[in-house]
C-alpha cells in the first residue's frame, strides 16, 4: 500500500530530511542534535507510554540512577587525582631526599665510628671502683645481657624492630595521628635504627635536613648490619642520663651493678629512661620512674616477652637504687688515675683496665670517718672540708679521700690542695738538727725568742724553760723549733724535706720551721713514710698495672723509691721522739694502745688548718681539716678532730694485722747532751743565719750545711 501524503497525516509522519540525516564533512554522519519538533515530541510520547504522562515510578528511578552515576564519577575522579598527587608527592619527596642526601659524604666513606674507649678502674682486689671515659661503662655483647633487657627496649621503643627496613611507616603514621589528635607531641616515629643513626653520625638538631639524612643512614645501617648488631650498637651507645652512655654505664650509675646482672624491674626502668632520661631517672623522680617501668612491663607483656604474672611480680619487686654513686670517694681516686694515665700509656684508643693499689675496705673506712667527724663536729668547730691519705711502706696509696662529698665538689684536696702544714712540718726541722749531731736529749731553752724582726710564740703563750728536743717536739714548742732552724739554717731544712719527698715550693726563711710553706696532704704523707719503712724514700703511686680487655699488658710498675735517706741511728732517734708525741704530747688523742706509732700534730696560723700525720710499722696516714676559702676554724687544732679521724682510720685499717714495731726503736736510755748554746744566753742575741759568730754542732753523716771533709764535698756536689 502506498502511503497517503495528505495534510492530515503530515504531522504524524514527517519524511523530510533533517540535518542529522545529511552526511558530515569527511563522509561521517553528523552528530548534530535534531531540532526539537514533532519528532522530539514523538520520541517523548514513546518514552511516556504514548499518553504524554511518564510511566508510574519511572522518574524516581531515573533520578537515583543519575545520582549513583554522579557519585561513581566523583569517586573515580578522586582516585585518579589522588593517584596523580601521590606520583607528584613521590617525585617531590625523592627530590628532597636527593637534595639533602647530597650533603652526606660518599657512601664509600660511610662507616660506624669507633665507640669511645672505657677505662675500668679497679681496686687491689679487682673490685670495680669506677668507669671513666665518654661512656661511663663497658661495651657489652648482646648475648652477655639478660634477654629481657633488649626485649624491654624493643617493646617500648620499636615494636616492629625485627621486621622493618630501618623506617617504620606504620609507626610513623600512628605517631602522626596520635600527635595530631592530642594536640601535642606525644609519640615519636623514629625507629631504633634511626636513633642509632642520629647518635652515630648526626647532630641532634630538629630540622628536615637531619630527619632526611637520618632516614638514609638508617636504611644503610639495615643493609650493612644484622638486627642483632644494630641492637647491640644501640644499647652500648644510647644516652641514659646522669652522664651514662650505654646500658652498662647506666646500670652501674643507677643500680651499682653490671648490666649483665640487672633484674626484670631494673631492665624496665632502664628502658623507660630512653624517652626522657632526666625526667624518669630513679635517682631524681623515683615515683615517675616506677610508673614508667610499669608501662614498659605492660608493653613487654603485650608483645609476649613476659607473662602477665611475671609482669605483675616485676612491678611489685623492690629496686635498690644507688644514691651514693656520684658522692663516693672512689671518684677522687678515679679522677687522679685519669690525670696520670696519659703519662703511662699515652692516648687511650681501646677499652683498658687500670689495676690500682687502693684497698677498697680501707677507702670506705676513711671516707666514713671523715664524713662522720664533719657531720658531728664540723659545724661546732667551723670546719667544712677535709682530706685523708693512707700509704703503705712502699708508697702505694691504699686510701685517698679528696673531700667530704664528691657530688658537691670534685676538687681533690688530697692531691691538689696546698695548705700550710703548721707544726706537722717540724719533724723535718728536727731531723735536720739530728743529722747535724744533736740528739733527742739535747736541751734547748723554751723562752721568748726574737731573731731579727721575727718573734715566734708558743700556742699556749707559756714557756717551760730548759727542755729536751724530745719534749720540745712532742709538745710542739715553737720557740725551740725556731732556735733549731736558726742553728741548722733553712736551706738544710729544705734539703732534708726534699730528700724525704716534699716537692712543693719552700720559702728559704726561718718561719719554714713552723710550717708556713704550703704542701699537699699526699706529699707530706709520703714524706713521713721513711720514718715507718726503715728510712727509705718513696714515690707515692696508685697505678700498679694497665692492660687491655683482652689481657695485653701496657704498663706494670717496677722499681722502688729514692733509696735510703735516713741512717739507722737517726731514724731510731726520730721514731722515739715521734712516738712520745702520741704517748705524752699533743697527739695523745691518736694513741693506738698497744700498737707502736709515731706522728705529729699541725695547726696553721689562726687555726686555718688542722693536721695529724702519723704512722705505724705498717702504714702512714695524713689527715687535713679546714675550709676551702681558707677561713679560720673555731680552734680546730691538729690534736683534736684530725687526731680523732686518724685514730679511727688507723685502728680499723690494722684490724687483723700483726703488731709491728717502729724501725730502730730500742730500750736504750735517752742521753742528754750538752746544749750547743748556753741556757742563759738571751734569745735576742742568737746570731742570724750567715753570721760568722754562729756556732753549729758537728755534722754526723755529712748532710746539710757546714762540716767538712770529702763526704761533705760530695754532698755539696751531688746533694744530700
């Protein structure tokens, strides 16, 4: 049938060509949209069901489909642009990494720096007294430590240490989230490897450059070393506070033991220090330290290193924190050893062990005696400081206390403080006089004396008249010491003091007889040793040997002192006179009962210094008390508090030792010699040194000034 093309059906079927039916340029159909007209209306009618109304429910579904399509598109676009941003961020991060990594040395030069050497200082019995060096402890192997110590560090500092590659993205993300949500810095995202890299190679500044370099070096460490090696390096180098670097130094500082011996609770306390050493130090904040240790133990239980029961028991376990570590007197010895060490082995480039002569038991006794005396009577007598030195007959230092409390003052008064010895210097004056021919029974006048413009007085301001030299020394009479100094001359006294061991500068004047030239406690103690050992000079020493950790001997002490400096007869006389000081003289407070001993008190002008220096046939001890600012004490004489400290130290130090007599002591009666100067001679008429009218007793064995003959000539050439 042919279609009818009359007007009535033209609106229904329009056969005319439209723009969409025409071919576009290039032979392809045009994609131009057909103009709205009857065809568009027909299409609309078709979609609406032919009656002009949309089908029931069709509009809502269409809108839903359009919304879903828009959401999907939005997600696709977000993923796309997120991917693009990640690429650009990676490119930017790589650029920053390359830029800051360029400041690092070439990788061929990267190497872990050697750990600073440790000096292990031990007592004569091998007991550790102190560690010295930049670390404050030994380097320990990982297998030497109890397993829970490194586990505690991993649990609280880097739980994924065993699995990450040096950087921990998950840990970093967690730390960032925690810090952002809390509004402050709560967690750090650095791994143990990053912390080690920072400690080994970088400065502790908070800059992007340092963080980038830290990351690069951490990756290099992971590629170059095993996990155990990294952990071992970390534990031996990380800072634990109080000057302790490394876990062994920290264990000794806080618990007085090696890291090999710490308990679970102590290990948790050490691990807790890493977050903030000064804040969580058990010596400063024990409550915070305990709270932090409990947190560490909880983390160990979560990681499976401990059971809940073990963690609970560890929290309840008491810890003994060492509080006296920095105040102990052994630190004075350790400092002195470190001062002398370069002279024996030069620069220290490996861990070494220094074997000393210190008797640790006697060291503690001397420290306690000094502290107790100052605590009980120091304020009453106006004394704030003191020092104690004990030597044996060879000059080996058995105890050395350089002050009241090392933590308050590190100045070593026993070795470095130069103070006036007062009458404690008089034995050298009397020794010089005996070597000139005088005897313990020689009589001198105790009366007011004036030599030139100098007019010394006795401490008591009273005078006894004629006295023997034994009486004069035991009672510490200044007038007799001045007379003897004028007779023998200051130069002879100085030579006598020098050959016995005094090395400090000595003024060549008559007042030297009253101890006006300053000396140190160590040197005057050493100068008294010849009275106890048979007349032989000694060199005070504290180091016996030095060796490396693997046993290589670097130094061993050989040789003795300076040989004989006091002949037997003179030594016998001096020991008899010095023994009388403790029996009837100014040193009665130091008398040791049935054990023979000799010694001398000393008090400087205005009671600024109080001394007691004495000896037995076994050891010699010097005690000094005074004030660092050289202010006067409240009449703290040498025969009072110093003598009390000396007696306590020597009594305890001789426990279990056989009684030894003083060298040269005999039962011969004291012979009184004729005085060299008439007793009725006015003291103001004593000739001054150098006056031709001055008369001296003949020399016994050539020491000192005056005399004559070949022996005197040799002594003048080579020294006494």
